[in-house]
C-alpha cells in the first residue's frame, strides 16, 4: 500500500503536525506502508516532531504571488502522482484542498481528511463584507467537498456539519501511553495556544485575572510560539497577572508538563478534535473547556470527566474552575474519569480504522 499525503507545512509544533507524524510513522513501522508526503514548506526547515526516515518528501515553497504559486502547486501534485503512482491520496491542507479536486483529475481514490471545523471561516466575521465573503467560501466548500471520493471527519458533529458524501468519522489518536499520571496537587493550570486568537488566549487571560483575585498562589503555564513582548504578554502585564502566568515555548515532552498540572484549560473559539485535550485527559488531568464548535463536546462529558462551559460564558467558566481549584477530591475523581474515558482513542484502535478504510478502496 502506498499513500500520498498532501499537507500544509507540518514542520511546526501544532496539533496537525503531531497527529500526522503519529499516523505516518505507524503506517510505515507497523503496517509496512509506503508513505509519500507533498508538503508546503521550503524543504530546509527541521520538523519539530519526528517522522520515520523511510517517508519520502516532496516540498514546495510558498510564494507571495498567489496565482503563480497555485499554478505551480497543481503541476507539482500532478508530477508527484505520476512519479509515485500511489494507491490512495489523502488531502489534509486547510486552504489549498479547495482547489485540488477541481484541477487534479485522477482515478486514484481521493480522500479529504479535515482537522478544522467547517465554522472556522465564521470565527472573525463582523462586517457585512466579511459575512458575505464567508457565505461564498462556505458555498464553495460544500461544492468542493462533494468532488472527493471520501470525507474523513474527526467528530460525528463535524461530519454532519460538512454534509459530505461517503463520509466516515475517525477521531485523532492519543499521542502517548500512560507512564505516570498527574498527581493533581500542584497549584498549576496549563493551556496550549499555538494559534492565540483561535485558541482564545485573550479570553483565557481575562479568566485567569479573575481567578488569581482569590487564588493568588496558582500559576498558569501557557505553551505556544511567542515573540518577545507579544500582545498577549502585554495584555498579561495590563491585567497585572504577569507573576502568575508563564509563556513557555513548545516542547516535545508535553507529557511531563501535563503531569505537573492540576487542571487543563481550553478557551478556543473553534476546534475540530483537540489533541491537547486528549493528552491532558490521558494524563489524568481534569479539563475545563468552552463548548465551541465542535471538538470539545465530542470528548468531554459534562461534569464527569471535565466541565464543558457555554461558549463565551466567562462567569460560568470561572465558577467551574474555582470548584476544581478548591475541591481536591473533585479533581482526583474527574482526573480518574478523564483517563478512563479516552481509552477508546488508543493509537492501535484508531489506526485500524484507517487501515480498514484504505484497504476498502483498493
């Protein structure tokens, strides 16, 4: 079996890069698949996550001249398909997927694997123009999605949201096995914000400013790609919470960071199927998340393995977070429930679903 993945830049430390490295490595090392990747990057950047050395790469550098880049990109894909003759093609790009099925004509099964919510375009809409543009984009998405042979969503709600033919739900897998779970006694909360606006970092900092009014001995560790004196660091300064917030660069060993935390926070405006939520829960860390479209509600059972808060309800978020801070027994029970609830996302279970899908298309 030879699979060709068409991806965005996956050299970074984001969730898409993480889950694709897991799956591609599994295909090569456990199933003896040949994996070829066509990726948008300069070809010289090192990958943050480890990819099996047997994976073959085609890299194309993105240019500022959009039309010329798109033309070259389509030709690049056609050349890769001609050279590699894959059994199946999987498209994971969040933007360029819109053009591929219109310009790349092939009899090879073409799968669209989405790692973002269909409502992603709606997140920042305010003006009449942006609302109108969003409606056009959504219309074009619905037309394009029907040209793929198969559509893979990470949640059932996402599958319904996209309204695609031949659709199937395959969630993301947990990225590591439980070696040591969190003891939940440290006065520390944790969040991961690789895209600060989409991840709602501004909302998180505002919440934390209210929390430390009563719990000034608690610390919030936020992992992300930070510039010196970023607007969010300045926001923390203006809220007078800098002594209670650590802005930390990405690490490959997030597992140890989860294990040092007592609660995980997610204030995203949009999520597909958040890897970091799974990772926190498999570490036995209770979570508090906004019920944004649409990933968190597929993972969190309200009041059982975490708290799911109505999107944007700051007061309720603060109230539930304070419950976990003040009630150690509740933290322990929710952490235990969280660990047990994510067993269904074990890597072997999820990869069997992918294997079955690929082999059904031959």
